[in-house]
């Protein structure tokens, strides 16, 4: 007795199980490896205020006098917090 597609009702159900398995496996890979790496990159790309000042000085956005003033303010603020 031929039921229709690839071996009957039972085999049709087996195909769906494999589709669900592969879909779940891909989702697990994306969640654990894809998002984890994206989050780690965003944390490592954050600059401290001192790094921002150094970058702005190097790019010529601020003068060395302005750099020293702002650095002194930052240092004063970090000393107060400690």
C-alpha cells in the first residue's frame, strides 16, 4: 500500500523531526557563539575617559593645554571617588 510521499505517514513525521533538530542546533549555535561574541566585542570597544582624551589629542581635536586641563579634572574626580 502506497500512501504518498517517501514511505508513508511515519517517514513524513521523521522528516519534520530532522528539520526541528537542525533548526534547534542552528539556534543554539547562534545564541551561544554569535551573541556572546557580539557582546564581548562591545565591552572591549568601550574607551575610558582617559583613552578618549588621548585619542582626541592624537587626532588634533584638542590642544595639549586643553588635554592637561581635562586630564587634571578627570584625575581629581577619580581621586574623590576612591
